[in-house]
C-alpha cells in the first residue's frame, strides 16, 4: 500500500511539474482561506489564517464601524481602506477585502434574512440585526457585511427558497460564501438557494464589502418571470416581474438593499464570457438526465491525505467532453484531518457554470474560481466545458505566487501532491 501511495504521489508531482523543496515558505497545515479575486492568475491564494470559524463570531455593535478603532496597535478605517485599495477612485475588489480580512469579525455589520411562509399566498423575508431586532439592508459603503440567509426547518418555511440580487452582488467586493460544507469563492454571485430540511435550520453566510452606491432589488426568484435572467438584468435589458403573484417575490418575498453614496471609490466586476449562455438554465437540453455526464458524480474527485506530508487528488486527471453538461463531485473524505481546496479557475472561466451545490445550498455564479471543503463534505460543480483543452487544478492552501502572479506549485498543499488536470476532448 505504501508503494502505491508513493507512486501516486510521484505521478501527481510529475504531472504538475512540481519538485519537492526542503523549505515550504508560507505552507500551512490548517485551511488557509482564499478570497475570490484575491490572486492574479488561476485562483492562486492569499493566505488568510487558520480554518474559518463556521459559526462566526460576534461583531462590533451596529455603530459607526467606519470610525477608526485600535487593532493590534493600529487602526482600521474606510479612509485607510481607500488609500490601500483604490487609485484615482477605482478600487480593486481583492484589495478591498484584503484590507479587512484579518479583522473581519471585529468590523462587520451582521444581518440575517429568514424566509417566512405566512400562507400559500404570503411569503416574507424577515431581516434582523445581530441582536435579533428588526433591521433593513441599508449598508454603509466600504464597511464589511456578514449576511446570513436562513431557511428554517419548522412550519415557517414550506420549501426551498433563494435570495437573488444580481445587481447588488456586482456592486460589492466579495470575500466568500460559507456553508457547513465549506466555502464558495467567486468574483461575484447571482443567487443563493437554501434547501428546506424538516427539523433543521439550513443557511448560507455571505461576506462582502458594499462599494457602489445604489438601491437594488433583493428577492426570491421562484416563479418570477425573468427572475433568473441575471446578465440581462444587470445590463438593463430585462426587468424581472417582481409583482407577478405566481412568483414568491409577488407574494411578498422581496425587499431592497441600499448602498449609501459618498465613498469616493467604486469597483467594476469582471464580465463572465459565458455568463449569458443559455446552458446556465436547468431546463437546457444539455442537462437532460439521459444526456449529461455524471461520471465524476458517481466516482467523485477525492481530496486525499495519505499522511501529513503526502496528499493527492484522486483521480489525478478528469476526462471531459466539450459542450457536454458534466457534474463533478469533489469530496473531502471523513478520515482526513483538514480542509482542502479544489481550485481550477481557468477551467471554470472557460466553462458554462450552471451552479455549484452541497447538501444544504445551491449557488449560482458565472465567475466561480474555487471551492473549499471541510472534512467529510462534498460539493457538486455543474459545468459545460466550452472547448477542447487541458487545464490544471490544485489545492491552493499555502501556495505562494511567483513575481508574475502565477502559482508556485512547489509550495503548500500543491507540493504535497494536491495537483491534477482536466482534459477536455473537443
């Protein structure tokens, strides 16, 4: 068995072009959080401490978090963030997030949205602050926000619900979206669908920094005409019918979020080349049961630990076909000791992404770059590769960057063997 492990490890290093080095600068045994957009190339990471506390921590009061506060002998403020992250009024989203990252829980405004089905004809979004008091989504620009979306497992909810806000979600700098299974990382998101499980409260927690001023629709898209036409909504060519009584928004599951003005800096989110592709829709023929490829859903990609020093992606290479809907399940086995990341940003950028999901939540994003999985968790990626090519994948925990921004695959978990390829046949 040990010989087989060594062979797999050596093969993985050969495919990735990695050679072991005696020192591992910046390597970490625990999970290192990697924020969406926090790298120059292919999802390469910015280290962010230990495994995240999935329960979160109590933040400061709802007072003026943009006021300076003493932290580790220094101060954090919106003004200082602008100096750090912006040039001539143009801000880099990853730098905005990086400024707040290590003190996020001390500065973040916390809000919760809970779905409440009063009756078949009346649905509500109940918004509260961290003390459980009624609140709004009026947000201060430049100040971190932690927003938790809850679908209760009691009679207050009768089924799956979602929070959709494509315009709002492009006006903020994203850190991550967290569930019990781990984290989703993207330049921006479109919608979060939270399943209902009787007797269990399911949730997803969003972490972002509001930046661009405006008032934006926030709604449950179920049954809403054009409610999931994300790219067209953002472009202003389609208006979702939020008043249609057949939709959940028309039954009351809608609100608005306001980002106040006066920040002095804005962001521009990247356009996804395939964001408006019709194959993002569940009803597209490419996703028919008899057509889509579920090879790697039945036989998942395992993020495997042989020892504390030897890891691997198993299988090392995934064989896919261009223009075929594929479901890739990534799993972190329960006998592992730590969280791991599956990063394949170039592959995902050149694929149509229908959604990513775990046992509790479905995530819509055309700019997904990577997922981080806690021990024992799995996530599914619903993708349509757009062309024949070979792409790289790796666990970016502890991976350092070269001067040109490319990842050094002879560092971090990649050095230990967590690298692979995705070969797409034309």
